């Protein structure tokens, strides 16, 4: 009977088995790995990654990682390649062929065709003496002693090893290109990371509904403006320059202290020198400032002129943090 303990034991055994296989890959790194990285780095075309079965799935992930980190790449299914898709491979491309055994029928057909094209071939295999190992210009050793599968059949350790080698290639190429977080964001503009690294205040600021009052505005007009613009704050503006702000909290504190406010103006209750942010500033920096000072809004300016109010809720709706 399967029990919770037996399930957890099997899970631990799998994780340990795969982690041990990955750790041993360090000992297999050699000149072929370094030369492969250099070959891909200096490639004038694209990196084409091909495989069959589970190796094909790993190939698609490697391609995705490479594309997102500055190495133009393309996936080529080994079976489809020999039925027309081989035309995707162009002069100047570098090819990585992934196969655990290195002796799959599709691989044996595909490799000679690739070599006839003259494209440099990098083989990723668990057997350097296999057909793929012998025919490749460079070999990435993905050897594992066994699979985590209890029958030693289902690709588990072997596909994880392939995945890790692909990540190692990608990271080495990133370092050679001095690939920065800003570069990464260029390829991920739609996600939270991309927004965090690329989105500026001016990109999301609503400048059509900017709350503002004159310094001599009555408190009634201040309350009306705060309520109308629904940002919980209004800027006090003179000659299009912000001289202070008034929040709904300022209004409440004033009412707690006074029974009448007919003799007061905006200038009397405003907070001077409020925290400001520029249109060109990063949204994530504005958010950090709000967090550090326990505020929910910031006045936005451009060349000293008032442009609007950025609210923390707008930042949160963008999914940046």
C-alpha cells in the first residue's frame, strides 16, 4: 500500500539522485565545452538546437533561454528535419544535437546531412563513443550513471543533465557578452521583470487628471479637488511649480484641531517640500521611495514643472511588485 511516507521517500530519492548526477557534470567539463562556448559566441548565424523525444523538449527550453539572453536560437525537431525542415539551417549557423544514447535512428540520418551542409556540430550526449559523439566537432558530456526512474528507463537524470548543460552554456555566453539586467528586460518587456526594469513614471502617469489648487484656495476648494481627482491628495501649485501638497490626512488632522476653517487657505495647511519624482525616473524607484517613507503618493515633475500625481495603487496594478 502506498503511504505518505513512501511517497515522500520516493520524492527524496529522485531529487537526491538527480542532484548527484548534476554535481558529477562538473568533472566532465573539458576543452570541448570551452570551445563550444567560443564557437557559439562567434557564430555569424543562429544557434540551432535539435533532438528527438524528451531531448527535443529540453532543446526547446535551451532555445528559449538562449533567445532571452542574447543568443539568437532556433529549435529544429530531428524527425521533422529529415522531412523538409532541414532547410531552416543556414550557412553560418551552429548546431547542437542532443541525444542521450547518440545512436537514435533519426540522429544517424540527420547528422550526416548536417555535416554535408558544413555547419559546425556540437553533440550533447551521454556516450562520447556513440555515433553522435564520434561525428560531432565538439562533445558536451551529459553522462549519468542511471536514471531516477525505478526501472532505469524513463529519462529523468539524463534530461536534467542536458538541461543543466544548456544553462551552463547560456550563462557562459551571458558573461562573455556582459549581458546585464537591462539587456534581459529588452527581451521581456511584457512581464513583471521587464516592467520593473523598463517602465518609467512618464509611461504610466495620467496627466489629464492632475489634482492642483492655488496657494490661496479655500479649504472647501481643496476638499472638492481631492474628492474629484480621487487620489487622496492635491498639489499646491504656483506658476506651475509645486510648493506643497495637501493629503486627505492633512484635512482630517486640521478638522480635529479646529471647529472652523473659513479663515484658512491651502498654503496654511500644506506640507512643504514634498517627495517628488521625475517623468524620466523608473517606476520601481518611485515605489521604493514610497515604501521607505511610508507614503502612498508622489508628486511628478518635469524640468521643475508639475505633471501630476503617481499613486502606489497604480504601481501595484501594473504588477511590478
